C-alpha cells in the first residue's frame, strides 16, 4: 500500500514537471515568434512590420525613407517599415544574430565578418562607394603630416569597419606595423569626444563626425585616394535569409525603393539632399558634403562587371570582398578565409536582377 502511494506521488510530480516544461516552452516559442516584427503576419501571409537597421549616413536609404518611397512600395500591403539606428555594423550583426533585424546597412568589412561568423544573411545591394566622406584626420599640433608620421601616436577607429580596413591598408602601404601605434577601438561619438579632449592624435572615421574633426584637424588621406590606389571600400545592405527566403518579392520591392532614391539624387540632387538632411536632422550643407563624397549606383550599374556582376558571372566586387577577407584573416579579425563559392553564395544579385527590365 505504501508503495502504491509513493508511486502515485511520483507520477503526479512527473505530470506537474511536464506541465511546467510545456508552459515554459510555449512562452519561449511565443517570445521568439514576437521577437521580430516580420514574424507576425497578416491574413495574406505578409509581415506587418519590416525592421531595418541604418547608420547615420546621408545615402539612398535616408532619402528613400524621408521621401516616402518605402511607404510607396509597402504601405498598400499593410506593412510598416521601422528604422533602427546603429553606430556600426558590429552592432547590426549582433541584432541579426538575435533575430531583431530584417535588413541593415553597414561597411562591407562587417559583411565579411558576418560571413565568417555564419550569420544567416546575404549581401544584396551596394549603397555607395566610399570616397572623401571617410578619412584619416589628425590633430594639427601633433606633428602628423603623412601616414608615416603616425608612428608612436594614438589613433582611433571603429574596429571591423571600412575605416578600420582603410587605416590598416594605408599603414601597410606606408610600411607601418600596428604595433608602431596605439590603436583604439571606438564608436564615432566616442572618437569625437576623445578628439575634443585631446586624448587621441588621429582617427579614421566617417561623416558627420569627420566634419566636426576637420574643422580643427588636418586630412592626411581619405577613402577616395585609397580607392585610386586599388583599395575600394563601400557600404552595403544585408538581408536576413529567414526574411529573403520567405519574402523574395518584398526584398525586390525594398530595392525598388532604394533605386528610386538613387535616381532622385542623380536627377534632382537638391531634393535628395534636403530629404537626407531632414531625416538625419543636419544642415543641408553637411548632407551635401557627405553625399558629394560618395558614388551612388543604379541597379544597372550594380550589376555591371566592375561591381557586383550577375548570378553565374561575379563582378570585381567579389574579388574586393575576397581580398578584404584575406587581409582581415592576416590581421586575425576573422577565423578563416572564405571560399570563392561561399562568397558567390553570400552575394545574391537575384533581387536586383528582378527589378531591372
């Protein structure tokens, strides 16, 4: 009799434990389902919200958002486009891993990192080829007139960014080892604060931080000069593969909005500059300066062999991506150099090709 009672107690405990686990699992699944707005769908199977990561740069995305081009392509489908600001691609990659993002722009060096870390994303667009809007600037009273003069100096840049890559490449060309300087990893706001305090001698950074520093500093080199030497850098767009595989047509619509912004800038630059300035809450002169230091590409230009190329026929940007990966591997910033096949699979031009007649 005692045995039967003990067995019944054990059975009840087991049932109670199973119930607790089921409830916990249900709560976890519900949380995961609601973690990202795109996971909640309407009765047509479309997401109610598309979450987009952006950086504070005057480019096609800022123009598209402020001009209402995203609304034009998504509002009639009952979809809201929600923008989230990130200071760097590193933070955006973390958000991709956690499932908080559908799209995000970043320097392509962070896309190399994303591929290395097996983050489930793919590269679908080049926002701009970088030029004078990213530069190495030095304090005027620190005796820095060239890259060679950085030896023994304290230099800041956001690690794994296009600026970081450009700085290391410039130093390599000048035969300066990283060990020859004190290199600090800072986001752009911290760089500006350190500059104003006099804590750093130089920094490789981007707009709008760059303009504040140029006012009292000296430009040593910039990404346009480096591009002329064969070191091209760019800001690109990534999309979560969980989103792109489920909604490929929406990805193409997203690129249609960006494409419309590119043509707006090419055909009516004043209107595009005003939109970018309003979105970023900066002066139009500063927005114009930022945009003048970039090269914006139409969908047709994106597919040119000099840039992304097409499916089955990779463009030169694939080699830029590979060369950057090799460089970052040598600098121990990534774990391994990807295969050419991995890079070809990572760069997906199908969505651009779908919007080009």
